[in-house]
C-alpha cells in the first residue's frame, strides 16, 4: 500500500540524502581525475616554495566555489520547480504553503560548501604525498597507482549502489499506484455531483428543523433538469468515513462478560444514497419513508459485515443494541447492500447504515446522479439549495470524479517525484 504522508516525507528525505551522496561521489571522482592532471603543477608549486597548507587551501577553495555555484544554480531550479509542482496538481501536505526562505537557502549553501571541502580535500592530500614525483615520472604514473584506481572504482560502485534503493522504492510506489487504480471503489463515480451541506446551529437547532430543511431541499434538487437520483449520507467515499464508528452488541451473539463489544462504521444514509452511488441491494428491502425518528430502529448491512458476523446464515431480522445503550430499542437489519470503500483500498468494507433522518445530522453530503456531464449541474444544484436557505454554506461542491482524482493524484505525485529522484541518481551514476 502507498505510505502515509509522514512516512513519505521521511522517504523523500532519504531520497534527497542519497542523491546528494551520489552527487558528492560524482564530483569527487571528477575532482580526482582533474587533480591527477595537475600533478606537475602541484609539484612545481611545491618546488617553488608553496607550503602543504597553501596547496590544500587552493584545492579546497576551488572545490567549494564549484559546489557553491552548483548550489546557486540548484536553488534557482528548485524555486521554479516548486512553483511548477504547486501549480501542476492537487497540493501535497504542506507543499502549497512551502517556499524557499532564507533558512532553506542557507542550508543548501552550507551543505554545498561542506561537500566542496570534502571532495577537494582528498585529491589535495594525494597530490601532496606525491608532489616530488610528478616532475620525474609524469601524470600517468601518479594517476595509475593501485590506490587511486581502487578509489575511482569505489566511487563508481557507490553511485550505482546508492541509486539502486531509489529505483526500487520508486518502482514499488508506481506499482502501488497502478494497483490503487485497479481497486473497485464499490460505486459508480461518473455523472455524480457531491455537495457538502452544513446547516447553521442557530437556525437548525433540533432534528425537526433539520428534517424540515431537507424535506424542502430534496424536491427542489430533483426538479433540476438532468437530475436522475438524489441521496443523502454522512460519509464520502473513497477516503472519508467521518466520525461514524460505534460499538454494538448482537442480541443473539452477545459479547462475553468482560470483553469488548464489536466495533464498526455506522454511516447514516437514505435510500437515494445507494441509488445515486449505484450500490446494489442484495437482500431484503431499502429504507422506507416510515423508517424515521420515532419508528423502531432499522439498519442496512454491507455484504462484508454479513460475511464477518453471519457467514453461514442470513442477517435479515437480526437485532443488536447500539452504543452500549441497554435501555434503547434494538436495531433490526432489514437489508443487505454491496460494499463501498470509504477508507482507501486497504480500509474496512463492513458497515451498518441507519436511516439518515433517524437522528438528522447537521452536516450531510448530498449526492446527485445526473444524466449529463456533472460539472454542468453543479451550479444549478447549488442554486436549488440556496433557494431554500441562502445562508447555508455550499463551498464543497464538486463531481465525484474530481474527488476520486484528488484521492489518487497525491500518490501519483509521490511516485512521480521519487521516480524523478531515481532518474537523476541513475543519470549521475
């Protein structure tokens, strides 16, 4: 599965460190070759009276200047790359507010200077040890020593060894993304408009006021041209279960004394919710208008919930006590529906659905199945809701395809970025 954002940031930190080490090894190898070509110059400077400290300082200064120039160029490239990355797609956690501030620039320059000192020190020391040989035996003899050949070969091996983990991780992320796209979400995202509706507390203080709002709003949305189905729910697939988890105790299979009761998602929904999402009724019946506040509590169970708790028998008619409330009337299962993914490809599929207006939550998602392109009906659907109460905020309105894209876009960006690091590392090697 794709890693969590915090873990991905650690992976990217490691990737940056590996690319930096590859760059240091690459530059160190080039500096070593360049230094070997200057062996006669070093020998001549030593004969003319240059001290070892002066010679080391010359090499280190040149190396540090080269690395600093590379850091300046890298900062410029990073600035424009960051702006392009923010503008290219959905924002990653914290990336949209990130910028190359003074601390980042100072860190990059300091790291470049440190790398320059490291890659410039060894060639200088090597030449100083052979400074009296260069005038007599030539460059080839100095550069052809066994130690020098081993060091240069070690640099090459190290670069490919450091590039290999990046290639492997980026390949795994790409494979995870491909698998993520193949996962069946359990619903039809095409031609579906979603709107998050949060009713103000002051105007809708109780369940009766909330139910009255939806009693007026739903018919007006259904009257919009091109609308086929309208439904309500408290959870938004594919990655938002909300705060719908609750414990329950099956009456025919109660939990043993002293043990924890079963726990699972309890998202509220109405019959139109399943019709809008294209979720099939597998057994029993859907919610009826009579399944409202004051009526005996009922619920629909997902196919995975039935397989988990009643694998060899029908769940219809089974009863349970919800939330440890021993004085509350038992909830009866009246139907079984297909599975819907709310928590990603690896999340739980079992769920129980009570009627949405049984408790009338103040915040609900409106689902509208359309006969044409959903983007064309976002505006008319919002206008229909505003005609009921203009004060209700309707900022979170988009097509389900856009929500699904936003869910998979971030993993795709992770895989693309890490793939770019791997490609850069391989190109350097």
